[in-house]
């Protein structure tokens, strides 16, 4: 997780500079840990609730796939490197969307040709064996069990289709961040260290083709209603007829 802290902080600072988020917002972090507290503290946020399925001291227990909060309970809902530990990453994403009044932020891995090559070459995990091994083979897998989770990686199109399916009555603004960061903790394992020699060529490649980078963050902000909706549940029939007659 510490490998992502710099990326995490840069994402928050960029969203703040853009005016997309505010330091005074009430923030929920799901599947959270110390890295989340560090990132938000460094960015100047003061109202951050950190939760986890297996909470540490001072954290609240929450299941990312079934949050107990009412709709719109927080201004922003956040998850970092947690969706791929869920049995249904899409369900967890939509729970964040449900409780985040203005939007959500997720930091995950991006699916790409380069990542699929790295997976076939044994450089990165398809199923997260390394995380389970790091937790003494007792946790770290799917829903923090000892069963290694499938590492679900995202694309921009997948994010947009998931949100549009869940909230077709609304318009949304999507903001994406991509960055290359070599998984040092994985590459230090026996038999994988030789791949660190590829660092410089990979950095050059991802500068030219940023969608091949492994780190991926996406923010989703609500941006009003579709033009054929009067409110969240009322269709504007006249507007639909007008569009169909064009």
C-alpha cells in the first residue's frame, strides 16, 4: 500500500486544485488503512471516516459491498486498492456511489495490454498470492480471507458503463489519473528481481502511451440530470417525444 501513497496524494492535490473536491467535505474511506489517513491528512482534510471489513483500532467495521449508511451520507466516498479484494468489485463501487453525495474516488490497477503481458510473464499476480503470503496465509485475499483474490483491473469504459447502468437518470463527470509505479514489493521476490531492469523502458513507454500505466485512479462526480428527466424518478415525456421526432 505504501507504494501507492505518492500517487494517492497527487490525485487528491489535483482534484483539489481543479475545484472538484473540497477540504471541508465529509469523507468516507472504505477498506481503509493507515495509507488513507496519511494521504488525507497530508492534503488537509479534517473530517475523514476510515472503515474496514476487519477494522483496526479507531476504525468502524463496514463491508464495502453492503454499507450500512443511508444514501448521500458523505460528500465523497473513497476506496484505495480495495475493490479487487471484493467478491463483486462492481457492487462495492456502486455502494460508494450510493453514499457519496457529490461523488466517489477509487484507486486501483488499470487493465491494459502491458499488464496482461506482465501477468503472463509472471511479473504481477492474476490471483493475489503475494498478499496472502504477506499475511501469514491467514488473510489478505478475497474479502480479507486466506483465499487469494482475483486481481480485477479496470478500464475507463468499464467505469462509465457501470455508473451509467446504475444511474441512467443522471449525467456524470469522470476524471482519470494514470501513472507507472513498479510494484517493488513484488519484484523483490525471488525470480522476479530481473524485471526491475525494465524500469527505464517502461517509464518511456507509459509516457508515450499513458493508458499502459499500471496505477489508475478514477473520480466520478454527479453532474445533474439527463435532459429527459424532470427529477431522479420522473420522466419528461414531452422531451422524449421531441427527441424521437427529430
